[in-house]
């Protein structure tokens, strides 16, 4: 049901802002927008679902925080108008923006909220990089490839990677992610190329790749040179060659997705320094158990240890 914000209501709000909750209104008249533009302070118009060009022009002259989370479309004209707005802008209802709109919003000099975006072009991301103030983006749930432009946007605005659902990584984008401090959470990535693994091995911080289900021997060799905690809990199999490479890894290693190991892989991993987590193991040969369970810092389920205790 449409509930219109009229001139009379806008005037009443100016007289006493606490007397009316503007967020309940779903549409606004042009003269009401003109009146509200005179309010120096926060405007919560998050119920408004569309704006005329005239109303847009008036509201762009408002000073202060402006919440328009109800808008699902932002025209290029509107983006150009709001680029001149003097205050924080919130457009969390938008699921996409055009390249032209991104270019306009790059000229906006206050914080910008775009939490609803499900995807963004690399061109638009590059435009938004020109902004000096913080931009808030989260999820981009339909963005399956981490591109260079988006990686730059994430790094510049310090957006946590755990908010995103990237399945694939462009190698050049991965190089940009190396600038992130402390940890890289890439748990939705399902596969990494040998080149990606080589790049990631240079990262200085914890690395989470719990969505990766398989690892080539070359990738394992590269990751063995990584110098922090490595989480590979999505791996469901590990070749003997990969196990040999990872046995040289000198930091805590998490392989909790593995349910079994060959005797050769068990022997290789038993030589690994530091912590080794294999909490997913359910089956081992007596030979593998005898070799592996002597590892001083091995983490396995207690029932596995009890099951094979007689082999030690």
C-alpha cells in the first residue's frame, strides 16, 4: 500500500523531526523533497521505492546522512545528482549499478553504502576506486570470479573477504590480495591453479582455503613454502606426492576433510614438523596408524586413536 510523503508532512517534520518517522513512507512528492532538502541532519527515507528526477535533484542538495535503502534502481541521472550530495549516502537496496553511475558516485566525497550489490563490473569497480571516502560493499553473491578491480576495491576499503562468495580467482587479483594483513579467508573458492598456489605461497599471514577439494602435486609443492598456518579442510583426497610436499611444510597444517590416507602418505606426513590436524580420518591401515599416530603434535578424533592403539 502506497503511503505518500506530502508537503504538509515534510513541513511538520521540519518543525519537529521527532514527531514523524519518515521511513514509513513509500513515495514522496516533489515539493516535499524540496522542503526536506532544507533539513540539516539525518533523513531516513528508506521506505521510498522511487524518485522523480525533480525530487532527486532537490534531495541531492540535502546536507547530512541520507538513507534511500528502498530504491532498487538508481538511474545515471540520479547517480550524477547524488554525486554532489554533501553527506553520507546509503543505497543498500540496489543490486546493481551501471558503469556510468559508478563513475558519478566516484565523485561523491562522503561515505557510501552499497551492501545490496550482487555483482559489479570491473569497469565500475575501477571507477569506485577513485573515491577518497569509504565505500561499504558486502557479499556480491552473484560475483563468482574475483577480478582485479574488485580485489583492489576490497583491499582499499578493508572489506573482510569472509563476506564474499568467490569460486574462482584471477591470478592478478590474488597478487593484490597479498596486501591484506593477518589472514586471507577464501573458503568459498573451490579450486586453485598451480600459478595461484605459487602466488598464495608468498602471502604473509594465515591462509584459509577450506573450500578447495583437490590439490595438484605442483600446487602442494608451492604451498609447502608458505610460512604461516594453512587450512585445507576441504581436501577429500591427497596424492602421495602432495603428501610428501606438505610434509616439508614447517607450520600448522589442517587437513580435516581427509577420511583416509595411503601408507605412503601417512609415512610422509608423520615426518612433518609442527601441528598436523587430521580430525576427519576414519580409516587407516594398521601400518599407516602405527606410523602416523606417533606424530607428537597430531590431532585426530579420540576414537581413531583408541581404535588403533594396539598397533603402536
